[in-house]
């Protein structure tokens, strides 16, 4: 009896699955939503803005500011202290202070200094009209630097 019932229900289940597949619930690849990070330029000033982001389940944070006509971008994690849960910076009295080692830096280091104890520069970005765009591939490549990061804990 159970076998007959299963044989009768199988075609109905198959028809329901095929109908759902054709219902348009899945987006074609050309309509995929971008995972790029877009920051409006008018939201930036000469003071650092800390921007929270989640990349594939990993919480990240970026530091962004305007330096005259130029945008400065860096990840809020220390290049030397990377891997430490406290390898991030806070802004106090005009300086960035590493919460792991205590080193202090001026805003000139944001996005400009490679290596050493300072914020990790964003490698790829572009200005598109009135926004700065950081590609998802750039964010994904740098997400591992935040795996042990405890800023949000």
C-alpha cells in the first residue's frame, strides 16, 4: 500500500520541482547583485571613518578618509600584529593607535605605508562618479587577515 502511494506521489513531486525551477525565483548570472563595497565620497572627510563589512561571514573593518582630493583607504588591521585578536586601530587625538602593541601613527599612514605596524592598505579601488568602489575580489583576498580579529566581540 505504501509503495503504491509513493509511486503515485513521485510524479507529482517531480512536476512541483520542475515548476519551481521555471518560476523565475533564481536570478540569471547577469542580474547578480554586486558584492563590491561602495562608499559615497560625500560621507568622507579629513577625519577617519571606520566602515564595517562582512565578507563571506568574516567581519572586517576599513578606514577611509579624504586627503585633499584623494581618498585614503586601509583595512583596520595591523600589518605587523596581524593574527592577533587586537590587531586593530582606534583613533584618538589625531593618531591611530594599535590595540595590540600600542604603536601610534598619523593619518598619513592610511593606505600609504606598506609593511610594518600600520593599517594594511587596500590594494584595489576606483572612484566611480560620486563613490569609491572596492571590488569584492579585493575584499575576499584580505578577509583572512580578520579571522582572529576581536573588534566586534
